[in-house]
C-alpha cells in the first residue's frame, strides 16, 4: 500500500503499468494486482533457483 500511496501522491511512477492501473482502478484493487505480480516473480525465481536481475 505504501507504493500505491506514493504513486497517488507523486502523480506517477517509473513503472508505467502501475501508474496506469492506479489511474483506472480503485487503490485496493491496484494493491492486490501489485502483490500478485510480485508473488509471481518470487515464485518464478524460487522454482528456477535464480537470483533477481534488474532489467
């Protein structure tokens, strides 16, 4: 929720997907979508036994 709050206060994010999602959906729905995305990334890293690489 702190990331969502920051996007709402600052009016944008470096992540365009998140900024667009917050603009068109309620905050709680955007928070669940962000949590789901993060959980899928963590799951993929643990199943592949890979380290996180920033894009």
